C-alpha cells in the first residue's frame, strides 16, 4: 500500500471516481479506495471458488476479525458488536425486538432520518408503542435541544405514558449538524430511558468512545465515512441489553425463541465456537446475502492509517474543511451557515464540530421580507419540489457533481460533505455554480 498521501486532489488517485465527476456528497452513500475494492473482490472470488466451505466455515472467522477491528475503534468488546446492512436496519432491529407494553412511548426529534420515522410509524401499527416528537426548527443550540427533549419527557409522562426509549442522532442528515448525543445519553441514563443512537454519520467522521459513553444501543454505517464497501453497518448492543435482542431482520437461523415457543429445527449454520454468546451467533448468518463488505473493515482501517496518516489526522481535516467550505460558500451566496443563534465572537459552534456543514441558499419558501434576511426569490408551495429537483439534476447532469438541496425553516439549504480527497477550491467552484443557479431562479418569469 502507498505511503501517506497529502489530502485533497492528490488523494483522488486512490479512489475510483470518473475523472469528469467531483464527489461532493460523500455523506449520502460513501465510497471506498481501490485497495479496499481489491480486498472486496478477493473475498468475492474466494466465496465463488468454494461456496459452501467459505460461507459455512470461513465466514465466521473473517467476520470475527472485522468485528474485532470495529470494536477496537469504538473502544468496546468484540462480543458487543455485530454487523447489519445499514443504520435503518440497525434501528429497526432494535425497535422490533423491544417488548413494548401498553403505555410505552418513544421520543424522537424533528430532524430524524425520514426512513426511521416511517419505521416508528410502522411499529405503532403493530405494537402498543406510542410516539412523541421533539419539535424545533434550526437554527438552534444544543442547550435548547436538551431543554426541549426534557420538556417532551415531562409532558409525555404527564399523559400517564412510560417513556421507554429515545431515538437521536450523532450527526443529523438534513440539515447536517452535530447533535448533543453525549448529553442526551446521560439524560436517558438518569431518567431510566433506553437510549437508541442513530450514528449513521458517526464512525469515521468523528472520534467515538462507546466504552465511555455507554449508550443502550448504537448503530453506524461503516460504508459512509469509514471507506468500507456498501452495505456495512456496525450494531452495538452492550452485554447488559443483549437479552432483549432475539431476532435479526429477517428472522434467520440464529433466532432465540422464548421458553414457551414451539420447537423448531436446530440451526444448520452454527459456527461451532462455544465461546460465542447467543447474541453474536444471532447475527453470524442472516439469510443468504453478500456479506463480503463486512470483511473489508480491516483493509479500510489499514488504508486510513497507512495512506491517510491515521484517524486523528482525518477527523481534524474533515472538520476544518467542512467549516472553511461552509464559510466560503455562504460568503459567495451572501447568506449564512447553519449554527447556533447569537454565537459570540470567537465562540466555537458545537453544531459544526463534524465533517459536514449546512449553508442557506438565498431562495426562500416563505416571505422573509420583515426578518432582515432578503432572498433572491420566494418559492410558492408547489414550486419547492420541482425547484429542488431542478437543482439536483442540473448539478448531476450539467456540472458533474451533486449536493443535497432541501427545504427547512422557510429556506432552501445545501449540505456540504468534506472528505480527504477534497480541498477548499472544490467548494469555491461549487459556490460559483450555486450562485449562478440561484441567479437563474431569480430570473424566472411568473407571468402567464
């Protein structure tokens, strides 16, 4: 593997990008370097060369090596980490295993990932679970998020409900901002509430110490920020809670039935390692999938260490670039970056302590003429969806790049993802394009 490579354009030689495409949206689907693809294809070749021996006997061994690697990174024991396909699967696995009783409630936040909110609604359909949402709009501070969370807990309990579990992010998706997940975990512990952390954007973007944090459940996509192929996600369940998790999604050979369940056939996919817990065995074989991305974690970590120079160097670069890029794009657009309101001079934004940032476009979805924040253009309600689609498809097909455009709090915004293969001039280029596109919006003629 190559020696340490400078971040920015020189790093792109290690990745698989089309030369005519600039990947500015690493946060959505991630990507991985050539060295990791080589490892992935070798595993895939090995599976096809001897399917039964590899799937039945080799898979548990290489899976354990990857689990060990990711557990060491999260500072927890290997027996508390397993792999699932993605964070949506991880969260749903937890919610579908918790034995909810009448009167139980889940508390979650306004900016929850959309697929997870749909999962919560699905749970409500088939279990006694009730849901309560922490409503808010950005900009907002960590302190206010905490206060609103505690208020919802109080009002939910005043209804006579039991707040059983709370779902919250490490870093939210849209808008992108670092959440006060450490403080929320502490509050859950104090209040006797199970903490379920959606860390989809966590591992590989910011340092994490689950051994110290001790959440009740945590899941994070390795294929986003850790340079592991899709789809690979770590699911952390501390030993104290593993008795709650008895089935994977879908239910497969490792299912742990209740004592009074009808007898079923014994598993034909046991690894034979008597030292493994039932929780570890549960996730060892989940239907017939291509699990080779799981096996690539050690190679991804090797690349990050040998070519990138180590985790701390990566984290520092991502946060610095995300903040510098946001400031530059906001200056070019004559708007602002999403951060806490009334941030004092020299005061660090807690929302921006990560590798993604959110910048407001000068395009409004409601009239802000009285707020002192003028816009180029105010979209009518029926124009918002088509305008977002126009931005994103034009970026993709005309300019060979992509950033998410979305509506929040009466404005359109864009999310910027820093990465080791990007540098500030890439975002300067993007800012110029966005400014040009916003000017095109301003020139729209609404006359019949």
